């Protein structure tokens, strides 16, 4: 991973994301992204004991306070027709969205 997002790389990412940015906005965002990368690299340098497990949640709730894991079950929506009525275009109960312009990648 590069240590800095260069203007060339940033411009390429902006083009891929189809963003329209003024030069000032682009430079501000590139600078902010580089600040985030610097913070990440700083955090990576903190030595951790091998016994420290990766966090799965920001707050370690004890088992007696955790919500029970619920069954992963599907339920049919009763709102489907009302939702589809709000869509600007529908084809066979699928919402039609505008095509996103793109280029084939090599």
C-alpha cells in the first residue's frame, strides 16, 4: 500500500467513482484521505501482545448482558406493493434504475 495517495491516483479514483469535484474540493479530499492513511499507519505501529484478540464490537458486553443471537429467518414483506408503487419505473416487479456509465477494465 502506498504511503500517500498521489494526485494521479486520486484523479483516477475520482474518475472511477464518476465524481465531479472542483480543484479545491479534490485537493481537500486527497489531503484528508492522506491524513487518514497516516493515522492508520500510526496505529499499525502500536505493539500489541499476541494474546490480544481482535475486537468484534467496540463495547465488550459480558455474556449476561448480551442480546441472544436470533435465528436467521426470512419473512415475506407486506409492504412490497406499496414500495413498488413509489418507484419511478418497474419491470416485472423489479425496480428499474438508470444505467451507470462505465468502461470495461482490462
